[in-house]
């Protein structure tokens, strides 16, 4: 799974010069899920009000497109501005 963003998901500042950076937070995906969502990714977002990064998991099924269905509403033909363009298309 592709990982975007900051390498470390947690930071600890002890008030001194020492900062500890760790990758504590992770996302896990099994093989079946990877087959269904091969384009999945994990984004480590910016830290806001916390010492942890939030994690955003994105997924998009590969090669699956929904067939778009056009439904003609009869009241469209009653509108003078709409009727001609709609009736002229096949």
C-alpha cells in the first residue's frame, strides 16, 4: 500500500533539545482487500492539536466503472429551452 506524507506519525518533545520521532500509527490491509483495492493509499496528515498524525486511508477500485443511466423526464419536453436539445440527441 502506498504511503504518503510524513515518515513519522508521533513526536515527543521533552522540553529540551531531544525530540523523539516514531512511526507508531499504521494502517493494515489483508491480501483480499489489496486485490479489490489495488490503488489504495495511506496518507499521514499534519499534526493538529496532537502529537500524533491523523491517518487517512483512500481506496479506489481498479477498472470498475458504473454504467450511467439517462432517465428522460417528460416535463423537460414542456420547457421550450430544454425540449429541442434533449429531443435532438440519441
